[in-house]
């Protein structure tokens, strides 16, 4: 329990007196400090042992090579083929066991994140806002998610009277389908991706366009004008921002020459560069458009509490609304994984992946992108709907397409030019960054040439405009 | 094509496609029919996957289930006083007879012909399709893009009202 | 007995063509028999889907190995079908919204100005 419940000290003094993490760690009781130092020494020794094994090459390809869990599956496959089983049962088993293991892994990742994600997000936003997040339910507030889930589960399920029975129960489940399916093509290690499709990039785009229908069904089936309006706004935003996502991924495919996600990651590892350094505008457009796709601040106008109560899921109560709130988090780490795979190098880290397992590197990158999302959420106010749509159609789409043309020219030069990577890729990065910045400035100047940005228009009271008949007055 | 995965997948997807297609006909509400139509599009995409047509399956999900269905949803939204009860006209019986005739004819043809040859082995289709689209069929590709541009502009121009911008939020896929 | 086993458990061109014909027939029934213009459009999209399935099945089980058609010409034709289907769906729905504005209905039984 915190002691400053009603403190009268100014905020700067509270911050100055707050002990840093190092001070609080060194102030722990002595036995715990001894145990922690023993664990640290043990960890260092294990890392040295792993380093010796890795360098001497004794670990490659064995089934206990945990740097790549696909090795276990390949050994299992070999064991099944060499055994005395009927060939059809053998092939079915060889197909079924990795499938079930991978599916269990993906569902446990998403489910596990839904358990700790809300806690992480709330504590992190609180840190940004110089306050403590939930810290009462359990030590450090860790049981807050459980308390929220129990609260939602025991709520009365109120179904609106005119609600369409068939279309009302489907959306809370249907919004989770893209959030879980999107994890399939993501490579966690060289031999570890659930379904490494040849058209992985197209799969990602297609799956993200399925979420729109669930939102519409939720808004329609609620038999509520305002839910329908919220659903229409959300759908308009989601389908508008699918285009910058597709164009950015098209730029990625142009440079790497493949739509297979594992080959995109391998291209980044072979050329020793992350795609975010080569096509930064595409990466930023992908990031911003993805926050609009998953209805996250600053683009959550469709479901923000102060705007439209809860938008398309206003009429959902209990765990149904809980599922809608949970899918926002699940989609957030999915977008983190996609951003890491496409633009941040995936499971590779310039050679570190022979030491640390690739999936840990990818998990770290997902955490970093998620931290970026929470940072943006804690800092920026949300955009209005017409600002969002104008931004998408007037700025993001034309500039993305123009820069994608430039990337196409560069990729065809890159294939034919026989220069060391440093020179050609450095040149491409430089040209991309300067052209992106230049095009942005020029285009914004063109778009806003009729408005005076130094003196924004002051808000006018409706009363002065003519009250409720203001629309008629405006139309003249 | 006799691996158990493809056999099970084919029967499941085919059953789902035909079942949801029937339910589109029999649904009593236009939006229920739309939901069943989306399920039939997704099951057709599954059938395309059993045929190793990976690019077309993803394009089907993107275009049909992702965009055309949303277009139909918007059309239903923008026609609020139209009847939404998915009723049949008086020509439903001749229509059913014609449909049954076509299906029987194609089915009989399929069963009676002795089809030859083994299945071709696609590893990936997207490279080959790309080469053909920009090689042998480049004229049709360009004309298709011009067609899409005309459809886009035409759809926007059609629904514009004369005076001011009353109709915003129009889907123009 | 083995013939029935082969018919059921070995998926060939015949199975896909039967499904394609049935889906096409279903689409025809919906397109000819429904009252709302949007439902008719749903039937037309089902018909297009059936023909796409037939094209892809013939591309996978080619019947004439000596022609100069390549492996994936069927797929390319399907790409054009998809784009044309999207274009005509957009224009058809825009037209139905326009008709709705004039006559407050999209009921095809009532939009019969040209009948007499």
C-alpha cells in the first residue's frame, strides 16, 4: 500500500524523493540479495557454456537445440517415419503433432498476453502519467486482470429487445479470428513458423480485411442507431487504412523480392540491414495505419468512451464486451509481430540469433513495438473522424503510392547493380529518407495552401450561429 | 490428390459452400443471407486452396469477403426503406428449374466424361501469374486497370447529389 | 468396390466440376428468383464463383498437354474475373442506390417502367 495517499508536496518533490530501481533493489533484505547474486552468477556461467556449445557447433540440428524448436519437430518426424507404423497413420501423425503443438503455442501466446496485457498497459500508461497504476489487487496489482475478468463474467447479459439473434452472438467471437489467424505465417526461428505460406504477405492483408465484417455485424445486430453510426464510422476508417498497409507491404515485397515472410526476414539478415532503415516512410505508414486498423489511440474514435459511449459494442454486456476490449490488445501484439517481421528484421539480430534463441529476440521486438504503441496512446490525443479520413485519403495514400514507385525503381536498380551492399543500400536509404521528407513537406504545403496554419479558426458557439438551425444558416 | 488432408478439406469446404449457398436462398432476412454469402465466399477460398491456387484464394478472401461484402453491406444501409425480407418473385419456380437443369447438366457432363491426365504440380503460382500478367497478357491487364478506374469514377459520379456533399462515407471499392 | 473407393477418396476433376456446377446453379436460382436487387447481385457473385472454381480445376488438371497454354493461364483469367466482378458489383450497387432514391424501393417487381 502506498503511503502518499493525500500528499501536499508538489509533484517535483515527490519525483525527487522517489527512490530509483537500483536503490530499491539494494535495500532488499540480505538473503534475497545473496540468492539474486547466486542466480546471476549461474546465469552468466550457463551463457558461457551455451557459447562454447554454439561456437564448437555441437548444438546444431539436435533435437535439444532450443534455439529453434523446429528441430524437435523434425526429429519427431524422423522417429515417426522410421518406426513400424502403417504409412497412413504415420503421415497423419507426422502432420497432426506439429500442427497441434503450433496451434497450442499460438493460442497460449495470445491467451497469456490477454492475462498480463491489461496490467502491463495500465501500469505503463500510469508511469507515463506519473502516477501508479493498479496496485491494490494482489502484489503490485498483478491480479487486476483476473478481477476484471471475473467482474465481466458475472455481469448480467442484457440482450437488446430487437436484436437480431443470429447476428448478435457471432461478432465477439468473429473479431478474434483475424487476431489469432494472423500469427500463422510469422517466423519465430528459421524452422519455426506455423504456416509459412508462399503468399504470406497477401494472407496478412486478407486476414486484416475480415475484421471489418465482424464490426459491422456487431453494430447492426444491436438494433441501436448510435451503435450503427459507430460501426459505420469504424468500418469507414478500417477500410480506408487498409490501402496504406497494402502499399507499404508492397514496397517491402518489391525490395525483398518475395511474398514469403521467412524470406523477407532472411533478406534482411543477409543484407545486414533492417527495412525500417531503407523505407522509413513505409514503416511509419504501416505503423500508423495499423493503429487505425486495430482501433487504438490515437485512432480509436469509433469506440472511445468519451465520444460515443462504446461505439459498435455499446449494447454488449459482460464478457462479450470484454472480448471486444481484449481483441484490441491481441491485435496490438499481432501488429507488433508483423512490424517486427517486416521492418525490424524479425528473429534475426545481425548474428545474435545463433546465441540467443530467435523467438526470444522476436518477443523482445514485439515488446518494444508494443511499448511504442502504449507510449503513443499515453501521449497523443485522439483524432477526429474527418481528420483521420482526410489524412488517409489525402496524404497517406498518394504519398505512399509515390514513394512505392520510387522503391520499385530502386529495387530494379538494386538487382542489376554490382556494388557492395553498403554502398547500394546506403544510397537507397538516403534517397528514400530525403525524398520522403521532401515529398511530405511539399505535399502538405500543397494541401494546406488555402488555410492559414498560424491562426487556426477559433471555435464558434452554436448559439451564435443560430442555435439548432445552424445547419440551415450554413447552407444559406 | 488422395492425401487425407485434401480429401477431408475438399468435402468440408464443398459441403460448407453448398450448404451456405442454399441458406442464402432460404434465409428470411437480407442480412442473414449476406452473412451466409460471406461464409460461402470463405469456403470457396478453401476449395481454391485444395487446388493449390494460393494467390487466387487470398485474392478471393481480400476482394470478395473483404470488399464486395462490405459494398453490399453499405448498399443495404443506404436503402433503409427497401424491404429486407429476402422474398422470392413469381419467377422463382422457373428459376429453380433452370438452376436445377444447369446443375444436372454440368454434373452429368462431369460424371460421364473420362477425364485424362494427372494433376500438375504447382509449387507456387504467384511468380508464374506475375510473369504472365506482365508478359503475355499485359494488354488485358492494362485494360482491366482502366476498367477499374472507370468503375471507381463512375460509381462516385453516379451517387453524387447535385447540390452539396451530403453523401460522405461512400464505399468506392 | 475399389471403384467407389476411388470415386470417394481420390479427388479428381469430376468432383470439382460437380461442385462448380452446383454453386453455379445455386447462383442462378438466387439471381432469377429473388425480389431485391441486392439479393440478385448476391446470386450473380455466386455464379462468378462457380465459374472461377471450374477454371481453377481445369488449370490444375489440364486436359490437353500439347497446347501452348501455360500452367497458370487459368489463374490469370481468374484475376481478370475478380477485377471485373469487383467493378460490376460497385457499379450495380451504385445503380441500385440511385434507383432507390427515385422510387424508394429496390424491389425488382416494382421497377417495371419498361414493361408495358
